[in-house]
């Protein structure tokens, strides 16, 4: 399938991490998603009810990232993916990327993170 909904570089403040300081102080996370779904009917009818509402997706992601702390960004990504697949039957496959620009690593880097792909198949 070639149709995709993309939401890129959404910043949120969360308290995820292995170290106590991360869960106490919190930090910025960047989330991007690609949702593979057939957008033909929505495009032909120009009808929001026939597609995935970006605002709803944003709110789901915000609830996960700003919600209860997880130790791993892998768990944050997994929660986002499973909720989106559960809430939207029209999503066939998705990619979720969770980045942690301020990860407590001794070194110079722009960001670290994970990207997962999940599907109904």
C-alpha cells in the first residue's frame, strides 16, 4: 500500500527512563508516526469520517508520552502502536519513532531512539 498519513517530530514532555533523575525531572521526547491505510475513499469523498483524524492521533500519542513513566522508549513506542491499531481498524501497518534528544549518555549526539513497525498481518 502506498497511502500514508505522516505526523513528524511531535515534541512532548515525559518522564520515561531507567534512571531516577529521568522519571523525576522528565525530558523532551520527539514522536513521529507513519500510518499505512487506504485513503482513496476519504480523498474521493472529501470526508473526515473516512480517514484517520490527525487530532485524535496526536491526543493518543500525547496521552501515552505524557502519561505514566516507562523505563524504555521501546515500551512507549509499543503502547502508541497498540493503541492506534486498536482504535483505527483502517490502519493496516504503522511505524512509530520515539526519540530522546536528551538521553543521559556521556557523548555527543543529536538524538537516540527507537523505531518500530507493527501491522495487523
